[in-house]
């Protein structure tokens, strides 16, 4: 894995430690409604370019690495 990816186990550990992370769920809204991780932000993959400024602002605000969730 490279620096832009982490394993599901590492994501869980970071969340359990209470690290200041932004968990981004890139699945479709209907998938998000079926199940999701508490606190995850839904930004479907197809809308990432349109939401890039929003993501950048939130990442800068948190000053920490974001976690992306999706298939």
C-alpha cells in the first residue's frame, strides 16, 4: 500500500483511538443508506471533482489525513 491508502484494520484503529480523521464514503447514496460508519461523510465518487474544494477545506480544517471508504 502507498501513503494514500490504508487497510480497513488501520482505519478502525485510528477511529478507535479517536484520531481527528475525516472518513469519506465514496459509494452511492443508496449504498450509504444501507449501512455506514458513524460520522462518515457521503461524497459519491462521481461527484468528487465537483466537491474538491469542499473536501480541501475540510481536510485543511482538520489538518489530518482523511480516510476514504468505498468499493
